[in-house]
C-alpha cells in the first residue's frame, strides 16, 4: 500500500478547508512541527480512514468521538492509495447525534475507461466493507502499526527486555497468541469430551440396570389388565341404574320448579289486581273533575271574551310607544352630529393659527444665513475645482493598483511554472533511480520465475492425481453404501422368514399359521425345509456381501492415505502460484524499467534545458513586460494626489454651508407665499362659528322632529291601567282550554272506568284456577327427596369404583411406561455405545492438539524459523549503519552448566572488540541495534501477513546519536529507501530535516486549526 493523497475535514486539530496532502510528489520526506500542532494527527487520519482506529483514551472501545474536532458534529477523512497496480479511495465519516454517533465507510477503485471511481463497498454495512479492506490490504490495524510504523518509544521494545520477555514479545509480533487461543480451545474441548465420556458411561450403566426389570414389568401388566376388566363391567351396571333414577329426578325437579313459578305467578297477579283497582279509582276521579268544569261554563266564556278585548287595546299603546322611542333616538343622533361639526370647525381654525406662527418663525430665522450668501458662493467654487482634480488622480491610482496586482499574479504564475518544472525534475530523477534499481534485477527474476514454473508443473500433476483419487474414493463410498443397503435388506428378509418358521413350529394344530388351511405332517415338514433353505441361502449371501464390503473399506483406507499425502504436498501450490505471479510481475517491471530509463533521461534533459533557457510561462513573461510599460504611461503622482485631497478637506465646510443656504432660500420663499392663504382660512372659520353656518341640514331636521313627537299623543297612565287588568285575567285562556278538554274527554273517561271494572273480575277468577294447580303439584313433589337419596348412594358407589379403576389405570400406565422405556433403551443402547467410542476418540485427539498448540509445539517451531530471517535483515541494515563493523546474532538456546539446554532469546553483538551482550553497549550503539532489529521485525511481520511492506513511517527520537551516528543513520535510511516506495521520518533535528529533499511543515493557528505546507 502506497499513500497518494489525504484530505481531512474536522479531524482532531484540523478544521474545514484544509488542502489535500499529496504524497505522489515525493519519495522520502520528513514531517516536522511543534508539539501539539498536528503531526501525529496526519498518521492517525490514515489509520482511522483504513481501519477506523487511532489514538483514544483508556477504556474507550472506539476512538471516533475522541477524534472529532471540538465544537463540530461531523468529521471526514478521504484517503487515496495505490496497491498492486490499482488506485483506490477510502472515505470514512462520523456524525455525532443525540443518541451516540453514526459512521459510514466507502471503498472505491479508479476506472481508467470511465475516468471515475467505481464502488466496492458492501451495501450499507460498515463491518462488511471493513472486512473487504482488510482482505484487500492483507493486514489489520495491529499488523500495520507494528510493521509500517516505528513509533516513538517502541524501537527498543524488543531489545530492552529480558531474554524470556523477548520470546513473549516476538510471539506477540508474530501473532502466536492465536495458537494460545487454539490450545485453550482444544483443552476446553478435551475437558468437554471427558465429561461427555463420563456422562455416556453412566448412562450405559443405567440402561443395563433398567433392562434387568423388563420381564417383571410384563407380568405386572397382565395382572392389572384382568382387574381392570372386572371393574369396568360393574361400573357399566351402576351407571345404567343411575341413568334411570336421574330421569325420574329430572321430572320431579321440573314439577318443583313449576310450583315455584305458580307461586310467583300468584304474586304477580295480586300486584296487577292492586294496580287495576288504583287505575279504576283514578278514572272515577277524572270523570268527577270534568263534570265540575262543565258546571262553570258561562263564567269561563265571559272572562275569556273580556281578556281578548283588553289585549287588542294594549297592542295599540305598544305601537305608539315604539314609534316614540325611535323618534327620541334620531333626536339624540342629530344633536350629536351638530356638536361634532362645530368642534371640527374650531379645530381647523386652531390648525391654521398654528401654521401662521410656524411661517413667521421661518422668516425670522432665515435672515442671518441669507446675509452670508456672497461668501458661501465663493467658497463652494474653490471646493468643486479641488474635487475635479482629486477625481482625475483617483482614477489613475485605481488603474495603477490593478496593474500592480496583475503584475504580482503574473510573477506568481511564472514562479509556479518554474517550481512545477523543478518538482517534475525531482520526480523524474526519483523514477530514474527506481527504474535503474529494477533493471538490475532482470536476470535474477527471470531465473527465479523459471525455477518456480518447474516446481509448479510437478505440483499441478500431483493435484490431478489427488482429484483422480477423490473421484475413485467417491465411487467406492457409493458402492459401499449400496452393499450396506443390500445387507440390511437381506437381514430383514431372514428375520421375516424366521418369524414365519417360528409361527409354524409353535402352532399345535395341523393348520397353516398364515392362511389357516389344513396341513398334514408331510406338507408341514416340506414348508419347514423350504424356509430353512431360504434362511441358509440368504446368510451365505450376507457373508459374500460383507467380504466385499471389507475389501472396499481396505481400498478406501489406502486411497485416503494416498489422498492425504498428495494434499500435504500440494499445500504449497497457492503460495507457489502467488510467488510465480510476483516473480513474473517483477520480471515484467524490470523489462519495462529498461525502456523507462531511456524515457526518463530524455525527459530530464528537456526539463533541465527549459530551466536554463527560462523557456517556461512565455506568455506570462510578455504580459509582465507589457504591464510595466503601461504603469509608466499612466504616470501616477502620489504627492499631487495628496495635495488635491488636502484642498478638499480645507474647503469641505463650504459644501455643507452651501447646502444649508439653498435650503434656507427655498424655505423663505415658500413661507412668504403661504402667509396670505393662511390668514384667509382663519377669517373664514371665525365667520362660520359666529353665524352658525355649520350642519344646516341636521339643524333643520331636528326642528321638524320635535314637531312630530308632539303629534303622536301617547298616554302612559292609560297604558299602565290596561296592563293591570290583563294581569288580573291572566288565567282566562287556561280555563277556556280546560273547558274544551272536559267537553271532549268526559265520555272516554266514563268508558275506561267501566272496562277496568270488568278486567278486575276476570283476574280474580284466574287466581282461583292457579291456586288449585299449585296444591296438586305440591303433593307429587314430596317424592323427590327419596329419589335424590337413592341417586346419592349410587353415585358414591360409582365414584368408589371409578377411583379404583383410575388407580389401576395409573399403576398399569406406570408399568406400561417403564416397559416401553425398556424397549426404547434396547434400541438406544447400541447408539450410546457407538457415541461413547466416538467421544473417547475425540478426547484423545483434543489432548494431542493441546500439546501441539502449546509453547513447546508449533509456536517454538515458528519462532525458530523466524530467527534466521530477523538476523539476516537486521545485519544487512546494521552493516550500513556501522560500515560492516557490527553484526548481531540471536541465540534461541543456552547451554546450562549442569548439562542440557534452556530455551531463550539472547542477543549477542560482534564488532572489532569481540562479542558482547546487548546490555554492555552505549546509547548510540544500542540505538543502531534497536533500529536495525525494528526494521527487520517490521518486514517479517508484513511478510507473515501476506503482503509487502511498501511504506515506512519512522517516529523515533535520534538524540542519542552523535554527528557521525546521525550521518550513518541518514545513510541507512537512504540505503533502505530502495526497499520502500514511500518513507516519512518524524523529527525535530535540523540535521535530519535538511537531509531530506521534501519537508512537510505542520503549523497550528488559533482561528482555523492545523494546516501544513510541503516544502522542497
């Protein structure tokens, strides 16, 4: 993975509007800046974009919210990188919400055909997309920070520890902890298998113990079935007798309920009779009331006629009163309108008098200003001439300012064009170095590719053989399954024939046990011989099938052995294919590098010529010269411009005074013109008030209205007397209505009273008939108690019988359940035995795996295999740092004085002084050893992860090195630069800063946050 471009938004100390960091413009660079300004944040941004991991507080599961810039709610990192010929882009964002946070992740690949990015994300799942990134990079976060990053304070993590601790750290770096997990898992499975063995053994013992009681259960079942049959017959007899008695009891209970119903009916009838008598009394009272009203008929009619006459007279007085009220309302309205019109004329006269006072004030105040008219006119003339001169110089200044700005922009473009050529030149020189390095390895990669191809041909032939073995084994398995099916079918046929033979021999009568036809002794003997012959033939067939099955099993075991051997050998096939692909790719790159060298040389010569002859930005250079000539032609003079501005300031007051003079002139003229008109308005208003000339129509209508009020002639006392008479006769209409009602309803009321008398007589007769039926049924119901006593005795007897039967059924059910359980145990016994054997076998396998995955097993082998790789890589780097004066060795075993050896990881350093332990070296010497070992471990870890380490970041203090040590360290970093596509060194030392062609300077500003600048 090689970084190409990084873009941040609201990430840690970086805010919005931060320009993208382009890694493609350099091969090696140093990252510098003050503490806390955001150097490490750039490295955190890369790891957070790729793996969602970065610095975080202790105890935090995820770092997302801690990486968010303070005061913001959303951050985003966009990271572009190259990997194995493809260009990828990862966009990770995080948004803070009220319930927590929402994350999103996108993975894209650049498509050259469309010129855009194609999505590779797994739908909307961040987890699945992250898994795809891990598969693409072939490493996770921990692998990356322990390989591509040499973090400050961790270079000596391996060497400073004791020998025992070094082994633990190496195991951690190599990821051997997964074998510890596998060992724990295998031990757990072994313990579970052991527990299962114990459980199955106990279960088998329980089965055998229970099967010993099977015959006892069968005898008990026969006894309980006989007793149940006797109880069932007795129960049927008692239930039939109970049914007959229940029918008699139901009939008597119905009659008892009928007696109760008749009593209730008598009660309801008596209540209804009382209600009828009450209704009759009410009807008779109503008839008497109607007759009384009819006797007062003459008086009621006379009062009603007098009441109607008074009502007509009262309506006439009410109409006059309504008209009088309407006239009074209009009178009040007219009087109010006349008063408002008078007030309006008075207000207008006051307004004109106020305006006359204002005009007279303006005429008095304008006299002082008009007296300075000549002085002000002279001053305003001088001010206008100065303003015209300042305007001409302002126009020239504006033209000059724009031209100078244009000249600066042109100069920037000229400098940018020159800088771009210089960057291209450095890039081409770096590419030339890379191409030369690749071209040197052409022959080596060609030989390596041919050797791998030869190995692959052998492995591919072996793979074909393995496939043939698999197909042959599958055919044999199918054939064995068929043979097993035939054996099982034949055994079932033998069992069926044996059962027929047993039935024939056990039948005491001379009859066929199947078809019940008569048999003589000769036929019986013939059938037995035929059955015996069939059984013998089928057993012989089973023997042949079992022999064939054993032969097939032996063949399958042999094939399985051959298959495992072939599979073990071809496990290297994927790795060999990958190695071939890498070797061929490297060979192609070496061939292409030869042409690349010629191409880059020509391009470098062209760029160097452009710089020497200044053959760049030619249009901008011509524009710069033309701008210079135009500035000379304009001839702007700052001193004369300032003199014009000074004159304007001196005479500026005449501008304000002239404006005031113009205003006063206009106001004085208008005041003189308005004064006669105002005086005329005041005189006219005074005449209106004196002669009452306002609201003439309203005053005339008021006089007419007063005459109409006098003509109405309303008498209030007479109106009141009529009210009192009507109140005394207020009940006349009600009495008239009751008289009409009595005349209409008296005959109907008389008929109702007669009908109620007849109904009462009928109800008394029905009461007598009901009482007779009630007495008859009461005598019959007296037998109900005797019948219920008989039923109670019989039900008690039935309950006792049923209880006995249920107890027997329960006993038989328990025995039956235990008997059936025995039958099931017989069927499951063989399965338990088989399962027990399988579990014992699994326990043995897991115990062996526990030992294999332990510290002394696979882990020890992996560490021993990794030590030569670490020594070779570390000594190569250390030789560059010390001019081949120093070498290291890692001893996995130490001889004991008592004899034997002890596992350890001692580091020995050899130089011109001899061999010493790491602990005896100075700080500078130890740091070089730490650095070499750390690079070696990083490469080893990346290789174990299945990828090539193409990017290296070194964030480690170099203060322990003297001048010569720093020089060697710089040379070492430069020497290993060919092994990496990108190297970034984080440092504060000026010596190291100046040693790199490119520097990324990080600066933090209080208002916008952190930013960076690429220098070089």
